[in-house]
């Protein structure tokens, strides 16, 4: 497990969070009701979100550390550091993480994206079955969150993908009825050696974009969240939907990764960047510097 970082959240803050969860759960709804909000897009029309919805899918590993994200207090400290940095517009997470951040007062004036389907647990025999086990549209609206997010993995050899598509389409339709933007993260996926593998070829990403763009009774509130792959101009030509780039997992030369983001961010239709583990768990443990470097690319 990675070593914890020092951050702005005090021991007293964490003690208060535990007290709220144990004896005053109504305070969580109150924190959302009184939270200061902002438009989804403002100023330069760009959006930079830090992602923290991996743990709920059982994806705790980073690099060679299979339990790097297991320490919730450490994760919250890293998120607090990131959310304090200029240029960070907000955060993406599941209800447990988002509620922790709300009680700690870290969501004021931030864009908050709620993750909906986390049931396809990493390494499970049912991993392709991405059930909606977190936020739904009603709870997102009640909590005054700003945008929904769903994962859409499509396996052409798995009949179960039909149910995934149908459930995702219903979520898109429900979000649009509530006038809630919804971000779809599509992949063409396969089973390989007992694991789900996402096809990151240009052609596969274009195919996934085409499929995701057509889901639901209307696409008026649909956004896309897609990986950076070769020939991104062709990918972006596949849809007119506003698109956020997926930063991906920490791997390879950081400079090369940042360069690939920079090139893709210049393309028409790209509205910003969503990155999680790459920034929250940099190899040098300097979360602030990693976040600042990404923010400089977006804004």
C-alpha cells in the first residue's frame, strides 16, 4: 500500500466526519443543500475533473501496488490537495466519496459528477455486467450534483451487452428528462485470459463513440468521456457531442502522456479532461505539481 501523503484535512476534520456518519447522517443532505454551486462550464468553456470512482468497482491498484487506493483517509487528503489547486473545476466519484468531500466542505463552488454504474467489479466473472449500483438520476438531482457519469463496456461476443446498452439508454433518457448532463464512457471490450480488456485502437474507439452517441430517446444532454488514442482527429469527427478526455492509468513516460493530452485538447469538440490515479498517485508523490501540470493544459 502506498505511503499516505500530508494534506489539508486535519485529524479533527476526520473525527467530525466519523461523528456525522455515525450519529448525524442528516447532515450529509444538509451539506449538499447548502453547497455553493457553479455552472458546468464557465470562462474558457473548459472542464477539468479529478476522478475518484475506482474503489467502488474494486479497482484499488496502481502500478505494482494492488492496494494503493485502499486507505480512504489518504485518498481524501490527495483529493483535498487536488481540489485546492487553481484550474481544477471539480471531482468525479461515487456517493461515499462525494459525501465525505461534502461533509469536509471541499465541494464548495466545484463541479460534482456522480458515478452511476460500478457493479462490474474488477476481476469478477460478472465484470462485463456493469450494473447501476451507485447514483441514479433522482439522487443526483436531489443532491444538486452537476453531471452524471456511466461506464459503457460493449462486448460484441457477449449477449449480456444488450442489457447493458438498454440500461444505459434508459439512464440517458432519464437524465435528459431531468435536464441533467450525463457523461458516457464507452469502450469496445473483450474477455482475455479471464479479464476485461478494452480495445484502444482508433477504429474501436470510433465505433464505441458512434454507439454511445445514439443511446437514449434524446442526446441533448449527453457528453462523452473517451481515451486518448492515435489519430484523435478521426475519433473526434465521429460525434458532435461535447467530449472530455480520459486521462487513463499511470503508465509510461509522464512527459509523453501529457504531450498526448495536449495535442488532443486542441481538437474541436474537446471540452476538457478527466484524470484520476495518474494525478492523485504520481510516482514522486507530488500531487499538487501533477495536478498543476494537467490544469495548465486544460485552461
